[in-house]
C-alpha cells in the first residue's frame, strides 16, 4: 500500500480479494503482523502454617494463605485493514485485581485415661476476598504504535465493578 505495508487478501474488494461469505474482512497472517494482544499478570500465592504444643496436652495450629492477582489485557486492532478498518481501528484495555486472605486457628486438647482417650477441638476460620475490575474501549486510533485508550478518539466505552466477599466461622 502507500505506507509500504504488504496487502493481504481480506476477502473484501478494497484489498483486491474476492468477497468471501465466511470469515470476510479477516486474514490470520496480516492480523498477526498488524494487530496486538498483550496479557500481563502479577500473581502471588503464599501459604504458611505453624504448630505449637504446650502444657503437655494442648496443641495450637494456625494456617494463613494470601492470594493476589493483578491482570491487565490490551487488545489492539489495526486501523488499516480488516473488520475494524472502517472504524479507524479499535482498542480495548482491561484491568482486574483480586486479593484473598484465609486464616484458620485450631486449639486441640488430647488426654488419655488408661484405655480411654478424649479429644477436644475449638477453632476459628476467616476468609475475605476483594475484587476490582475496570475496562474500556475506543475506536479511531490516532497513532498505531501506541495501544492505549488515550490514543483513540471515538466511541468511548468504560465500565467498572468491585466486589467483596467475607465469611467467618467458629467451630468446636
């Protein structure tokens, strides 16, 4: 084309191909060259436990788990050829963050009396999860080398959501 990019058959008349009834305005080779999909994730999952025996018959156990997930997705569709060409390209950005904490505490008492054994247990369990989500999209990309929402000017769409879940329990 005039900018030096190789033109592939997209199954439409502007790129010189024959109009296809199936998968029109698409070409996997050109999509690989001109479009971009990036997925970034920072994930942490940590678990720890401790056990302490005391006063001969008692045992205290604690377990804690932390899970953190930060994910960002960028989806860029080129403004030159294919299904988004007439819209000037397309950008979609998604960002989510999830944090979870689980903490368990158990106290056990064990006593033997001759042929008999007695076990008693009390415990506490706590779980909390928070989740935040944000996404947006725009069309008409200004500079094809910058896959960010601020680089597109038309049909802005955005949404966000946040959730929190919490449980706590006691047992014996």
